[in-house]
C-alpha cells in the first residue's frame, strides 16, 4: 500500500499542532513535589496511537518505553513521530497479533495505552492488568457484557486501574456546563441528550491508500480504520459508539457516584446509507454493493437513571449531516443545547422564554482546568482534539504518578461501553427495555464524584 | 370570577390579528363553482373556541348556527366576538354538561367543531356522528385506545368524518419541508424528531381570574385551561400532547398512507417542575404543595414505522425553556432541524459537513397553499396561530363543502392521539415497547397521501 498520502495527512496534522507544544506547557507538567516519571507501553500505533504518542512525547514525565503494532508501516510512522520529538527510541514489538503479550510482560512498565481496533481493547487490557500494568484504553473498553464484567473483575482482583480514554469529557464547553451543573445553575437535572452524529462514511470506506475516502473499500482492501471498523456496521445493529456522548453526560449526572444508568431502549432506522454510498461512489457494479449492513442509519437510545433522569443517545454515522455530539442539558432551572449554542436559565436569561448565547457563560464558568491550561486553548481551540487529548493523557499520566484511581475509571469504562451491547439486545428484541448491570455492586450509592474536581487533571 | 383581565387578553389577541381579515381573503374563499355554505355548531367557547369563532365569522361560506358551553361567561365573550364580526347571532346552548346533545340533534347542521376539555372530545364527537354530523375536533381526539377505536368505528358506521384539527400540519416551514420531502430533496426519510416543548406552567396554574399565571390555582379554583388541563398532569404519566409534533411528521412519513406507526417506547423523567412552581410562586404553605403530580417533566417517546423510520417525540411542559416543537427531518440526502433553523443537503449545501440557513429553501419551496394565501402571511407571520388556524379551519370547511374526506381524517386522529395512552402504558411497564393498533385495518398499504396535495386546502 502506498502510504504517502496518509503520511502526508499525518504530517499535516502534526504541523497543525506543531506550535501546540504549549498544549502541554512544561512548566505545568511534572511540577508536583515528586519528580516521578511514568514508563508507558503503546499498543496500537495507527493514526490515533501516533497522535497520542506525539502528545506523550511532549511530556517530560513520560518515558515511551515500548510500541507495538502488527503493521510495520504504522510502526515506522510512529518512530518518525517519536524521533521528531527528540525522545529516545522505544523498543518495538511487531511480531504479529500476540506480540502485545511481550509488552505487558515487561517488568519496567507502569501502564499501557491501547489504541487498537475495538475488539482488541478487552484482551489487551485484561492481559496488561494480569501482568500488573495499569491500562488506558481507547473507547469502547469492550464489546460484550461478559467482557465488560471481565474488565471490572480483573481490575478489582489485580488492583490495576483501567481508565477509558474518553476525551470528550474534557471538551471545554462540556466542562463549563459541568461546572454550571455543579453550581446548581440548571437546578436539579432532568433530561440530557448526547450522541455520536458524525458522517464517517469516508472513514468507513476509502481507496486502500488513504485514510479518508477516495473509494469504497473496507476490510482487507481498506486502509486505517476502514480495515476493521466498517465490519461492525456489517455485523451489528445498535449504538456502536456511545462514549463520546455518554462520557460527559455521565460526569454531569454523577453516574456510578450517586446515580446510575438503570435501563435503556434502542430503536434503529432502516439501513440505507452505507449501501447507497457504495453505489453512489463506487458504481452499481462494485462488488461491495452486495454487502448487507445490519447497522440502522440512526439509532436512538433512551436511558433511564436511578435518580429519575433520562438521556437520549443518538448514533448517526451513515448519512450526510454536519457533525454534532447532540448535547442538551436540562434541569428544573434551565437548559443548554449545543446545536444552537444557546442557553436559557430561568430568572437569569434576560428575556423570558428566549434563548441567549452560551458564549458569556463559557467565559464566566470556564472550568478551572481549562483556565489553568489557557495557553493550550490559544493554540488549539476549545474543541480541538489536541486540547481534549492533552487533558485525557494528562489525567492518565498524573493519576499514575500519584498512584490514585483515574478520574474516569473501570466502572465508567463499563457503564459507558455497555450501552453498545445493551442497545444491540434492545433492538434485537423490538426495542425492549434492557437493564444495566450494576458494575459497582452497589457502591454507586456511596461513591463520590471525582471528575474535574482536581486542580491538576 | 372577574373576567376582565382575560377578556382584555382576548381583545388584545383579537386586535393583534384585527388586520388579518386578509387571512381569509374573501376573494379566495367560497370561489368554487358551487356557492355552498356550511352550517356549523361550535361546542366549547373557551378561549380556543372564541378564536376559531372569530376566524369562522370571517368566512362568507360559514353559518355559525349554534354555540354551546357550560360557562355563561365564555358564551358571552363568544357572542361578543360574533357580534363584532357582524355575523347573525347563533342559538345558545348553555344548559349544563349534556346540552351539547341538543346541538348535535339539530337537523340543520352540517358539522360541529369541538373545542372543549380533552376528555369531552370523544363523547361529543361520537354523539355528533351518530346524529349524522361531521366533526372537527381539537387535539387530542380521544384519550384511551378504546375510545379511539370507538371514533374510528363510529365514523365508519355512520359515514361521518372526524377530522382532527391539528393546525401545525399547516405551519409554513413545516409545509415547505413537506414539499421538499415529496420532491426527494432529503432522499429516503430515516429519522424525524418532533414534540411539544413548551413551558406552560403559567397555563397549568393561574390566579383563577386570568388565563395565564399570576397564581398557582388549578381545577375548581383555576381559570380557563387550568380548570381541567392540569388535572391530567396529576393523574397521568405519558406524552399528553403529541399531536402538534406528530401531525406534521405523519404527513411527511405518509402515515396511514403507505406507512404506519408500529410500536413505541416511552421513558419519563422524575416529576419536579409543577410542584416546584407551586412552592416558588405560591410559597411552601400553599395547599397545592400537597398535590402529587404523576407526569414526568420530560417524556421521551421513540416510534418505529413500518417502513423503517424512527421518530423521537418529546413532551416537555413543566420546565423553564424556550418554545420549540423540536422538528428534525433526516433522510439519506440531508437533514433539517428547526432549532438552529438550518439545513444540510448533500451535493447542494455549499460547504460539506456544514449547515446552511433554511431561509432560502423556505422561499424556494414555499408550499403552493401558502403562496396562494400570501396576503395572510404578510399580516400574520408564518408561525402565527392565525395563519395555521386559518388553514385548518379552511380545510375543514372546504372538505365539508365538497363532501370529501378531510385531509386529516379519523385514522390520522387515531394514530396521532393514540400515542398518549400507548406512551402511558409503556412508562407504566418500564419503557416496554407497545404496539400501535392498525386503525386502518390494512388500508394503510394502499391509501394514497392527500394532505397538502389540493390547491384549495
């Protein structure tokens, strides 16, 4: 596969945030009393892994000790990134599907970060914890109820943490709203909305040479995410990717910390978009026109919480539409919605029954963490992946350094990730309500909120 | 009860649309070959009935033969309206709860229009049809599955029409979008959203002297809608008022005409807003603080259609929030949402993945009916009640004159109204999916769309 185009894309991305070294201003990192460092292994060095390696290499408190991938091309790109940042070259593990076991067996690592195809997160996280390593895994943490329990049980048994790297929890607007929720500006929360509404047809299909679009190939013939991600749309009908929406919502609703998800229903539309894309882009004779996709184009999930609230989660990835994570936060005193960037607070908003712009609230209630890392904002922008990825990596590293549970822990990984298999089950059963397991085994009643309540991560 | 404030409100309303006689420009009404007139009885002359009387009195093709209410004060206000419009005085029926029977027994009426409390729509419509009168009823048509079947069966047996007066079907933006849907601009429809998101706490409670706010009374102590509407929030948990959202959605999805609603799930939040309003406005010692409200503050319903589409219906009436009917129309080629007044159409919108304003589409795809009655728009505004109420009344009267089924018929009345009891049942059963009865008994498969396809109504 000629990889130049992709590489160019990545280099462009790198250049874009090249000045964003300040995203991790060295003066703010590793300033704790201890000058502890953490040694990390990186499993999965595709585009996502490379980007996180780039951010990790900025940090004076991180040693990148090992990288692992089955694809030597991706390993090569990752090494370029590390070299360009002036970091010492890590050991390379590229000896097939099981070589990650050699990484987790090393005795000099504090933790591994996993950015592999979804189906690999679970076995890799389990193996790492069993070998005494903490884990940061990309979303979702696992794909079945059984595997999610396995993560929880293994984490509890080994005493190793399993953090889900749900970066949207750190989005600047979302954190300002969280701040407002905690200060009671919305009153008692009632109803929230969120979701993954992202036209990623050009991610699910490409020409086998570039990561985004240019063709209708996937699987063996595809490149980057299309190699594995698209197959989930063939095999599964449900909310395949709930965590970007549900992560922030969980922090606002104190899920697993005073509240929990009780049950959900999911309902899917017919499946049209992916087949249509293949026909429109590849022509009616392309062999992929024969592929049957199970995934409904829009999947609507409604969750009921123990404290009474409801959450609508939307999954909408196969249709032409502008990107939106669909956030809405509504309580007894007011409502914020992201799609019109507006807010209404009873007794505060100047005109009754009328929206006002959110922007002044963003300024007034900017989360302390974002204020602290203000330079990052200047270079990256408040919705930039760089910003939120800096924060999620920072939380992973700082909690490792302090040897405390991460602010988004294995129970959060479980309650967020389990939405997918529960949603699939609900759809299979004609939108039947499906109960959430209580992964905390009752501890949600006494656990206290932690996310965003620490001045450093 | 001193009614001055209310009366002043109504007079203000009347003045507001005083110049809107052109809403029903006489040149456009009754211009058909026949110079038929229709004789109507008006049952229920509260604020809603008075407004419709006002519009009916503008029409040269309508005789207002009878009015009926249990409340002499409202009868008096209605007579004022009729007198001010220079119409001959109708006969008055004000002899208690059952006097509507005397109206429907008259042998000189073509139809009755019903604008009474919700629970009365069904018995009045049934009585009217049994006496050979066509019916136009305010929303919802009936409150239980049994009563809704009764409407369908009685309409079929008597050959009398039962039109549901769902005015939002005629909203200008909604009709432009319907026009675009029919021209295929959205491709195949996938997912729609709608709902009644309206902070009507000041409707549910007042001071007993005015229709809107000023106190926390309802029931016997309340005035206007609070006299009866609020009790539904005490007794019922479900989507109490789905039709304003579901009406337009039904026309776009060809419900009962090639498609149908198959099942729904409903999930309600906790109930906080109404109690809180009583405490906040009436003080913690007000006797109404003891009232327990069953209605969850936000009720989210997801409907699955025979042709695969999903519809999210929101009911949200107890919380501070700007008004919105929550419309979203999404297909394989694009998406419109009302809350940001934006649209995105693949291959047409100038920038990929970016919204563009809806306004130019409103102009280009304005529905022929609205174009035809353009003068109305100039005086009323495209979302004005005057506009849509003119249209719904016009459809009722014109279909009566032509002796054809109304464009929104008893099957539509049924499939829209039944959402409430099904939603209550779903919530009672922990969000269980509940099947829609097929009120058309299979005819939905062959029935053809009619709404908005007629140049006159």
